[in-house]
């Protein structure tokens, strides 16, 4: 059976990336609210991705705290909850 990769950005395909968790962050001051994704890996590195820009890498951080601080400085707020890679295995 032939399959087709329909991922908008194959370089950042979460199924192929060794990710550990995913959080959604929102800028509630915009209408409609603007969303960014925070993707953390097993080594503690984090990436901030923009789903509106085909999951373009916005910020690379060496820790969750660094990514969180960057998002909070830009007035983003985390949505409640976190998806973990283990939930999809």
C-alpha cells in the first residue's frame, strides 16, 4: 500500500520528531486569538512553532523555563493541559 505524507512541514513532523510533550499557548489580546505550539523533547530542549505559518520554527530554547519565559514576555498564556507523546504510543 502506498502512503502519502500530508504533513504541511515534513521537517517538523511531530511523528518523526522525538518529542515528549506539546502545549498550546494563546495570545488572547488578538481577535481571533493567536496560537503557538510549544514542543518539548526528551532532552529538555523546546521549540515554539507557529501552526498558522505551516509550523514554522519561531524560537528554539534549551529549557522549558526559557521557552515559557519567552512566551510570557510576548503576553501568551498557556491553555490548560498538556499532551504527552506517551498518550499517542
